């Protein structure tokens, strides 16, 4: 097995990855490995994982010299950035240590409560954080398109959001679907908490035109499909994004890390990273 130089140049982004042995974690490892301006500086996984102690890039055939660990301080000691697509509880544990060590954080985790989001916002007073329910560049362009569409279709159109993911996804609706709902609701001057409908069963009565409906599909290995449907009389408009691979999430995360290299602290979204505001 050949060996990569994890400190190829002094200006390289020193990136640690959480959940490194998972599907998304491995995709992130490969993206960092292939990036000319970044290197893998740390690899984290949960205690008890069979990957603990292994070289983080061994699955690629190129050793990095970075061992997978569940010791947060050990895994972050050489890192300037942590990319985290794990679970809310894990991300919040990582957040505390990142805040202590001054490590900037890219959060792709979804399913946070309002209290947990407030905890992240508080940490952003000390470190720079990008948090987004979807790191894909294309999805964030779709968010922008949805805001424009909602403003134009603000009367006479019923709005439904349909999302599909693989059988292993644990939260529903997806963070991306919820963000789509928030974007549309904001554009219409509504609060999603007051107008969202997350399920229909039985005799529900006629549809309330002020609501935004959500439908969730889980099955197989679907990476992520999202459609926002504006259904009017005699026509319907559908804005759809479909993912066939996780690679675009990884590439978006690297763009977020590059953006954070210029930020001393603060909480940012992918719209900041991509200049879409």
C-alpha cells in the first residue's frame, strides 16, 4: 500500500472528518484525498467501531498515516476544520471540543432541535461554522429558485414537498425538505411551524390553501430526491433535485471549508459560501 503525505504543503486545509467509516465519511475522505488544497488531518468514529485504530484511507489503497480514533482531542489535535455528517448528539459533543480548540466546523448533520440549534449559534461567537441541511451546490441553487417561484406563485397554487431517501435515514422529513419548506414559507410571509402538514390519513377535509404539505418516502439505496410541487388550476410547476451520488455533498463541504478559511467566527449557511444571498 502506498502512502500519502498528509502535510504536503503549509497552506493546505487541515481537515478532520467525523463518522469516517460511514458512507458519507468515506466519500469525504476520498474528496479530501483528491483535493489539491486539502489534506486529512484527523479521523473520528464512535467508540466500539471496528474501524478504530485503522488507517483512515486504507480502503482507498493509499495510506494517510492518520489513524481512526474515538478520542476527540486526539483526532482534532492537527486539524483546523472538522466536517461532521453524523447525529445531533455526536455533533454537539464535537462542537464543544471544537470550540475549546478553535477548530472551525462544517455541519451537515440534520435533525437538530431549536435548543440544539441555539447551542450551535452560541458556539459561533468563538469559532466559524457553516451549517446547512444540504451541502450540495445544486440544492442550494434550488433554494434560491424556490424563493423566486414562491413569490411569483403566491396565489392559487397548493404547495407540496415530496422527498425520498434510503432505508437507513433516521429523520423525517429530511433536513433538506424542511429547509425547502422554510424557504417557501419565508417567501410567502408565513411561518413553517404554523402552516406545515406532515401527514394525512382518513377523512381530512378539503386542503387548506395556506398549508405546505410534506410527503416522505424511505426505501432501498436512494441517495436523496426532493421535489417542490406548485399545483394550480390547469397547470403545475415542479422544481426537483435528484442525487445519484454523495460526491456533491463532499465537494460542497470542501467549498465550505475554503470559505471558513477567511472567517474568524460566525454562523454561516451555504448561501453565504456560494454568494447566493
